[in-house]
């Protein structure tokens, strides 16, 4: 397992978390290399010999060490910014296995993607089609494109991470898709190569994912009858993980369902997992600064905060909190909110947790490998945390902690 107790000490693989905290300080993110490899392997094994590409969703965790590991495993990448493209290339990722999604691509981002030889630009509006064609013409290139469709399928997840309904900003309307594909097929500046969708994150059941696949295949068949042949079908990601008591369907069930819908078709299947690969491979380490009893609530004030892990404040997300050293059975336990030093009432990492804790104790906030460090900020002029990757009995710093002077090194005081 990525994280488990060994002789009373919570370890990342074979390395005690207390040892990592002593070496690298807190707050600190810790990632298990073997957990990432194992989850990627589950996708690869489930896809079998089918022509397919696992395009890791970079927004989930964009640390170069994570990207480099996945590139070595054979992954492609799904990106949503020019910055993420630069990260993929810096980590040794292959632009020819990289898809560029997102609703707001700038002309500069499109130009950089085409110059890099990206696999596909996933377009999300008619206006974006026109912009891509103009940029491609200026560069003397032919842009490989697909449309991301909004299939109006409810992923049955949190509204902030549902992306496939009519009211969401993502994708082109299903009813407009055929017209847009015909328009794109007439353009000399673009090469229509695929079709895609992404209906939301944290799906625990396969039903919505398969429903979306059925709608995408139906449209693909209509396009084929009109003479538009596609090279790939991208069904997105959004596969759920266990944070608390969820029971997400195994990856194989999601992919078996998709493979069943695609049976007999020649197009390459693309899936874009992010959280499903890295989510449970990470933990945030934090130390207790104060134990603060209250009239209605008791608080553990720790050195990590909402600027380090935003999900609880943003989504009301639940993360398990474990002691780095198992408490004695006789230790007194109290119900606490685990809160940080940021000056906001929403600054909490966990609420109503029964723990035995004293100042100086090390806690691990679990399932923090996805949408954690990537969403961190410098609010309250707080340096962002260090990141560490563990492989067996080795722990290596893969991002050093920021220093306070770095936070304002780009600023200046006017001379007038």
C-alpha cells in the first residue's frame, strides 16, 4: 500500500512520515511512486490490446517528477494551458501524445501548441474554430482538431465539477456538433481528427460514462455517413476515488463499458484520467501548533492551511486525517476541527474529527495527490509547501519550499 502503519509509524511506502517531516519540514506533500505506477498499470491492463492512449490530466498534479514518471510509463497528456504544455515538454513528455483542452485558449497558446507538434486541439466553441484556423494560416500549418461535445449527461457529482450539462461552460452543444464538423471539414487550415467529451469528475458509477460514450458513438456514425472519418474518440476522465466511504466502480468496469460501446470500431480510444491515477498516491503533512478548546468547537491549529489545500473550503471536500504515530489505546480523544492560521473562517482542512493530539504532533491529510498542491496559493504571504516523492525506502525532494523573499521578488515600489 502507498500509506500504511509499520510498527506504529505511518509510512509512505517504506519511509516513515515523521522522517520525511524532519528532513523536509511541514507543510509538505508526499507522493508514492509505486501507487502512481500501480494505478497507471490498471488503466493500461484494462485497455488490453485495444488501440488506445492514456492521456494523463495534468491539472490534477503537474509536478515535473509526476509527469516524468508517467511519460516513462508511456502516458500521453491532457493539458489546459500553455504553462501545462511547457511542463509536459520540460518533463520529457511527447507533444505528439498531448491534447490541449480548455475553453479559453489564447492565440499565443494555440501557436505554441502547433509549433510543438501537439496531437490535437480540443475545441470548445465555434469562435475557437475560427481563431485556430487563423493562427494556423498565419503559421503555414494545418491544425489537428477535435470538438469537445457537451452531451448533456449528468455525471451525478458535485455541481462545481460537473462539466457535461447544458448549463456548463464546457464543450459545444450536441445539437450544433454536426454543423460545426461540416464547417471544419471544409477548412484548409484544420485537420479534423477526433471527437471528445468530459462529463465531470468523481464519478463512482459507470452509467453516466457509458451513456456519454453511446451519444458520442452515435454522432461519430452520423459523421462517418456524411464522409467525415475520425482517427480517435476521447471519452475524457472523471473516474472517482475513495476519499471517505465512497465505493467507486473499478477502472476495469468503466473501460469495459466503453470498449463494449466501441466494439468493432477502428478509432483509437483516448481516456484522460487525472485524480484516478494520483489522488490516493499523495498526502499532506502538517504539524499541530496549538490545541484550542472552545465553547462549541475544539480546534487543532496546524501549520497547513486553505492556501495549501483548498478543496475542503471550496467544495466542502472530506479528507481523512491520520496521526503519523498511532496513539495509545488509552490516549484521550476529542472531536476537533483541524484548522490553519489563514485569516478566514473557511480555513479548515477537516471538521468534526475524533483525534488524540498534542502540540507538535504530525498529522497526515490523506488522498491529497490530486487538486491539492496545484490549487495552492500564497494567500496571507504564505510560501507554498515542499513536495517529496518516495520510492521504496528512498525519499527525494521534488519541489523545494518557497521562501518569503521569493514571494515579492517580482514586485517594485514606484519611484514617483
